[in-house]
C-alpha cells in the first residue's frame, strides 16, 4: 500500500511540475505580446510626433515609411535633433 501511495504522490508532483512549466511559458508569451503592443504604440506615437513637427498628415508619414522614403531611425534622429533645440 505504501508503494502505491508514493507512486500517486510522484504522479501528482509530476503533474504539478508540468502545470508550473506551462504557466511559466504562458506568462513569458504574454510578456512578449505586451512588449510588442508597447513597441507598436511607441512607434505610432513617434510617427505622430514626426508628422506634427513637420506639418504632415499621419497617413502621409506612414506612406513615406512604406515607400522606404523614411525610416524609424530617421524619425528617431529627427526627434533627438528637435529635443536638442
């Protein structure tokens, strides 16, 4: 009887371990999704600020990025130059 109790405890601990690992993986995935949402929001804000500084429409700036006439590095350099003034 004692052997089957130990086996049951071992199975339960194994299941708890699997559940814990799964929860850790899901938490890491959620953190990654959250960081991507924040990054997207920050990029949108950068594009909006660039548009305002240069008296352009937001959609026009997005089009410039799509057409590779403007990069996010360009926008970042412009932000730093503007802050330096």
